[in-house]
C-alpha cells in the first residue's frame, strides 16, 4: 500500500494521456495505447522523487558508484516500477475500473533486452538493490537501437529476428541533450611542446556526439530514484554543402555512418570474445562519454581533481569497459594537466574490476594494429601503463622473463584487457567463492601472487522484488501471510518459513501454489508452442544461454536415454516428467544452434509417441527472456545447474529457482556450492566431477571418452542415435558434428571437452533420485519450502552491501517527500 498514491488523480492522468497522445477515449484505446498511457502516468508519479533524489545527492555531496557495463538486461519496467512504488493494488483497481487487466497491459511492453544473459541481468539486479538500499549510483551503458535478437524456432532451428524494442517509443526514458559529449576516433596524435610541457593533440579524427537517455531506477518503497544512463550516438555536424567545397564530403559521410552504426546492435555473444572493430568502438564510445561526464560533474563542485576518488568509484563489469582506465588517464594528463604519477594515483584509486569468467575464449585481447589505429592517444597511454607495469614485475621478480611473458599487458601483438584491468584497479573480484578461488589459484595466479591484497570475492545475488514479488505473486502472498513482508527488503528474514516446512497443511498450500504456477506456464506453452504439458508432471527446467560448457547437450542426451528405457520397458515405473528448455545461441555459434535443433527433434519424436503415454514430454520455449523467465521460475520443480565443474563462474538462475522453491539438480560449480551449503546437501541432487578433478584432467590428460563409449551400451546407443537418423530420418547426418564433438574431434582439441560422457552416469543416477524423491510428496514439499527459507544469502541486496563495505565505501542517503 502506498499512502501517498491518489487513485483518482492517477485515473485522470491515464485518461488524459490516452486522449492527448492518441486522440482517443479509453474505450477506443488498444492495449498498447493503454500501456503507454499508464507508463506515462507512473512516470508522473515518480518524477518528483527522481528530482528530489538527485537534489539530495548534490546536497550531501555523496560519493557515487558508476556501474559501467556494456549490458543492462532490464526486462520490462512497468510492472516492476508499480511494485517498487508500492501501488500495484491501486493501479490494478484503476485498470479494472477502466475495463483492463493489468497483466494484459504489462504484456504490451517489450523487454528492454540490452544484454545477453547473466552479466547483463546481474547489472539490472544490482541497480534495483542500489536504489532500494539508498546508495548513490549510476548505471552507464549503451542505448542499442536493437537489443538481444528475438528467437523464432522454424522447423526446429533457431532463426534470429531483429529486436525493434523502440518502435512504439520508450515511455520511461528522458533524453538529455544538455549532457551531450563528443567522442573522438582515429586520426593521429601531434605532440606540441608548450611552456616546456608536451601536449598531445589528436588530429584528423572522426567523431560522434554521445547523447544520453536517462531511465529511472526506482527503489522499493523509499522515494529513491536512481538513474540508468544509456548513450545514443548522433552525427556531429550534420552534413552541409560546405563539406563538398572543402573536399570533406567523404569524411562527412563517414562520420554520419559511424554515428549510425556504433549503437546499432548489441553483440549477441555470451562468454565468447569476438574481436570486432565495431565492438571496440562501442566500448570506447560509451566509456569516453561516461568518464568525461563524471569528471565534469565532479568539477562543478570540487576544484582538486586529485581527490576524484573521494567522490567517484568506477566498477568495471568484466573487461568490456576497461578503456575506462586509459581514458581517465588521458583526461587527467592531457586535459587536467596532472603528472603521470598523480594521474595514476587517481585512476588506480577510482577503478575496480569484476571478473565473470575463466573461459579462455572469453578473454578480450585486441590486436595492436586495430587498437592503435582506432584509439591512437589511448594506445600511447596503454603502452606507458604496460612499460611501467613490466618494470614493476621485473623489480619484484628480477631476471624472471617468464613472468613478464605471462603478465605483460601488451604481448604477442595484442592488448590484454584483463591484465590492464587488474594492474590498474584497486579491487579485483570474482562472483562466487569457488570462482574467486580458481582465479587466485589457477587463471590469475601470477597476479594474485604479486598483489594478493586486491583480490576478493563477491558472491552474486538476485533481486527478490522482481523474481518473487513480481514473478510469483501467489507464493509472495503466501510467504507474507506466514511471516510478514519484511523479506521484501530483508531476504534473510525468509528463514522464518523454515518452521512451516514440516507442517502438513503448509505443504499442501505450498504445493497447490506450485501447481497453479505450473498451470500458468502450461497455458503459456500451449499458446506459444502448441504443446500440451501435464501440470502434474515434474517440471524439470534448464533455462540459460546455450553454451557447450552449460551442457544442455548432456540434458537432452539423458532425455534420449530415458526414452530408450521407456521404449524397452513400456511398464517402467516413472513419475511423468516434462523437460523444459529455453536458450538463445549466439548467431554464429554453429554447434550451439545444432543443439537447439537436436532438442527440438527429440521433442518432436517423444511428444508424438503415443506409446509412452505422455510420461515424457520435451518443450523448448521460444525466445527465453526476462519476462517469460519470471513465469518459468515460478513453475519449476527441478532446477538444472549442470555445467562442467569450474566453468560456470557463478550462475544466477540457480538462485532464482531456489527462491521459487525448485530443488537443484547440479554439479559443484559456481554458486551451486554455496546454495548447497545453505540448504543442505540432502535437499539437493548433486552429481559429477568436482572442479579439482576437472582441472586435474585438463592439466594432466588421461580422459578418453571412447572408453566410455565402448564400455557403456546405453551411452553407446544414445550416441549412435545421433548419426543413424533416429531423430532426423530425412537427414541422418544432421547431428554428426555433435557426435564428433563427443568422440573424435579431428583437430588438436580433446574430444568431449566438457566431460559429458564422464559425468553421464552420475547425472542419470541423480535423475533417478529425483524420480524417487518426488513420490514422497511430504518430503518434496518440505524440501521445496526449505529451499525458499534458506535462499536469504542470495539476494543482490547482500551482494551490494558487500561491494559497499569492501570496495565502494558509499553512504546511504534518505529522500523525504
Ligand atoms: C566479449 C567480447 C566481444 C563480444 C562479446 C563479449 C562478451 C559478452 C558477454 C563476453 C562475455 C559476456 C557475458 C558473460 C556472462 O554473462 N558471464 C556470466 O556472468 C554471470 C554474472 O556474474 C555469472 O553468473 C555467470 O556464471 C557467467 O557466465
């Protein structure tokens, strides 16, 4: 309940908006038009708080974190905003009175899909927590014209469709041309000696104008509204005839094109580096604009730039924003006139770096040629950072050239972004305890040995406001009924539920809510996939980006194995199971896309086989994204978290499932380790090799999948079905590449890189345990409730408080209205 919320005024505003924006009365308005009208009305409600929040920050002269990220996977804003202003009931009533269903209106909004997966969604959860906790923060990113592509499934194959998310406008954003900033690319650097000092002047460059759009990030029930600032690009001087005369015609066209292409589209790679020139342009574009703006804002109130770090901290979301470091150095050296040592002091006390992956193919390395051509002055600075860093390595390890080779920022013709980020940050953090340990002891061992004080862990978290309060209203109300609503802003409080876990009536209530949510998802699946699924079956779910290390392939191979068992033994006693997948594959990732086809081919055969009596169903949910994720988590019984141990830095869907009372079926990887620690190993289904074992095999060899293939007839049969046309009669060779990846990779790579065959038996065993466990309804309900009760650690509120305490050192601000 929001005491200040005036229903009558709100209703009036909605009606006026429909009239003024569309020249219609409410009964003539389409749902999309009503959505627009409601969204603008909500913006009216929060605008004063937005202004007041920033006034308060100014007044307090509060230190601010800038969360710099190429991705913010925000999802829809309306429903979340209504929840955070605590006016969901009121808005629902107003819409009821106007003859509209709030859920239908919410469904009109496109997802803001300015991100790929975990890293982008983490940024969005962090913004929610920062605002809710009252910390001064900006998110800084790019206003991509097209976000993450829409996925269509055609004939079982993924087809990518552009995500034209801005086509109906974006009601919550505000364009801020007054903060437009020029960003320069290319050209050359002229050195001029003035008053005995060298000046570095970039000439012959191309530039674009960066124009920010601000989006409100609303704290829960506290009047705080922070800002997500995303930058658009515009041509600098619109084409004029003069340029003809000056012979600059070509350049004018190029500048115009640069502005258009730079923010055109989000790169759809997740955990994979693509060394594309445009990607580096995007990085420098939004970083230069954000850093310039932060410095300008600081200077409006302070005259000693040497104390910049007292008021500003830059958090680098992976290496993608690492040009922050040389860009800040450039501004301090070339524009503010600081000495190198002074500038370095400021930079290294301002920047902190988060690592999200240990996958070597995700490490960013830019060819010197490209980097120096695109960013000539920035490259000079990187060279000097590298020169001094090497000096430092040599003084610490005299004569040890191996160390230089392994740690240099520039080596082998490449600029290594992670090494620069580590060298110039005061903090380096991993995103789950196990991940941080692997960074310290394996991937970044040399850096850890040289500067151990920088390394720290910040286990990821998620916002319960979106993923329980908004996504699962039935369960949210039930929890509040039992223990009050403190959990909304203090998730550990949810532990109070534990005493109800063994109570028969509570178990029944809980399982009934799960059942209602399964009906809701079944309806969605029927509407979108045309497949009937039984809400009484076990909903066994794997939703995340498609990547070999996440092993969706192992999941579907196991489904094939189960199907074989059912065919051999039609009376086999098993609890009906619905295997649900959702995953986008990077457009260029062939094997990932083929895995989607395999899942759909297996689904086709199994779902149409009458002889198995509907005991097995396979569903691939098209276009997995934040908005349908909320429905999926709420309905899940089993959470598949089955990455090869050591490969998943943290995972965050594991936490969202837990929050919604699904049991984890997973490996001891990423944050799964900590989830099991919280809920107890007996309330989860853990299987597979440990990260130590995996790393030992990787270092010493000794794994031969062919042995397993030759000795395990069930596995052999499943693999043969990949190449005998069993699931693809029209094209028996279709899945040959997948078969080869498991058994006989021709290249120098080891076969079965991700140990699918090695872990298969123990995976199947874990599934058997799920089947047995689900039959004991009381045990299952108790375990599910205990998962909810023990998820308190995994709120992003806790994660943010740790960042604040150990890295950012911010103070909370109160906004009175
Ligand atoms: C890099 C260069 C060029 C193009 C694209 C990229 C790129 C883009 C996105 C590289 C990596 C990503 C995304 C990585 C990511 O999402 N990592 C996930 O981060 C989560 C939040 O910390 C973790 O929970 C996941 O374990 C981790 O995989």
